[in-house]
């Protein structure tokens, strides 16, 4: 019989090999072999029959361990156990069918934060919205407020013993930080995936078919995010929420035609989401900062061009007061390079109403910088 060794060479020796060289070259008699076999049989019978007994006149007790598996604070398992009770599954019905997504409790009174695109169709058609908690109980939810500009919505349920998640600081997040995404991808509630922050300040366009596009200054992560994760929390290594899972990039389709994760997921930074949620709870609507311009979304050069139309500059707006004109090409916001119209919108919306920003632009080849104060959208 022949075989091949670990180096890929043919070996025409026996198919078995010795585990080491220590026993080679030593002979053993037939009588000795039979005696060893009998001893092994006796030992096997003694141990196989019971967990306790005698062997050669001596008492034998086999010890069974009862020690529990320890999951130290900060481990993925420990964080998941703390966070999961505050993560919910959402089913939103509309005249055209329904949608599913995720959310999480931000206030023990029943307020839940999620993506606008998860509940937009239901909200506009008057359909039912059901929230299922981690304990399996379901409750009817009502819409408190929603904002398509940031793709955020707040809904509310009436249920006992609700526990809110803790907010982190998304401004302090660094590329490479460990994160955990939790939600209900493809309807599989309570799913936990692990990854890192892959990048920050990604200009991402999100939203659903029933809502205008949302421009997100997103956190990018390689934690597996799939359809149904939308609205679920992205938490850091302490279990604090640093983002809301909102969008994915995909190269293909799978599972009933839905796009699957390829390690490119995007989350709304929680600092922005928290401000919007506060506004939605207080007034039912939210505002966002604007410069008072319209941009040419078809411009393909570097930077963002102010549209060459008569209404591109809002009279009396921040840009008009700063002296910006139609055709100007904005290249930087507060030192951050602007390479497209999407990046300009995202950069502006990452600020607050009333904040001052420095805008660098080009006009007739010359570069200039002005300071302006962002106003609220109407």
C-alpha cells in the first residue's frame, strides 16, 4: 500500500507512521501484547460501567466539573446581553405591502428611534406599525415624528419595564474601533454581528422609495449589515450607541432578491441622530442647517458648483450675505475638502443651525474664503 506524505512525496512504506521516534526500534513479544490488551480491557470496563467503582481493589471516582463559563465585562457576549433587551423589531404595514426593520429604545417612556424609510410608507398611508420586543411581546406603535432629510423617525409604544440604551459620543470614534451591530436582518430578530469602524465622514445617500434622499455623514463599518438591520444600533466596546445602521453597499443580490452585506455598512452618527430625535419628540418635526444655495447635482468636476440659475442664491440667505454667486465652485468647508455636491450637502448637515463655517470657493480660477452663519431649513 502506498500513500503521500505532508511534503507531497510518494511514500511506498506502510500507511501508518509513528507519532515520534522515541519508540522506534523496540520489540514487543506476543505474550506482552496479550497482557497489555487484557489490562486495557479491564480498565475500560471499570471506567465505562460507572463514574465510580474499584480498579485493582482501589476506589475510583471520576470528577465532573460544574464550573460556569465566565463572560467578563466588555466581552461581546456580555455587551450583547445588556443591549439586546433594548433593541426591537419593527413591522410597518402600508397599502403596497409592508416593510420590516429595527429600532432601539431611547427613553423608558416608550420612545423608539429608527430610520424614516422603515416606517415612511406606513406613516403616509395610515398603516399599522407593530413593535416586537426581545421578550417576544408585540405592541402597536404611533409615529411621533419623522424627518426624511436625516432618514430618522421616532415612534412610541406603551409597555412596562422598558430599558433605554446609553448614547455614546460619535465624534470620539476612531477608525479601527470595535463595534457591534444589532438588529433584525431578513426578519431574524436579535442578530448580533461584530466589526470595526472602517472609515468616518462618508458621504452616503440613503432613504426609501417613498421619501426624498437623505444625505448622511456616515460611519462606515465592516460589521455584517443586511436588509432589516435598518434602524438598529451600532454600539461601541462599552455598549453605548454610536450610530444607527441605515445603509449598505452591495455588488449583487441574494435571499429572495434582496441585497446582501459585503462588509460595507453605513450608520448615522448618534450625535446627529440625538439632536434630531430631541426635535422630533418636542415638536414632531426637525430642521437642518442650510447655506441658502442650490447646487448643480450634475456637475462632474472637483468641488460643488452653485447652480447657474436665477434662484440658486436665496435672497437674504447666508450665502447671499457672504457674497457667493451662481457658478461659484465650493472646494472646502472648514478645511474639509469637498469633491462633489453630495459631500457639500453632507458637510453642511453635519453642523448645527446657527454655527459659523468657513467656505472656500473658486470664481474665475481664483480661490477665496468667506465665513457665514448657517440658517435653518424651511
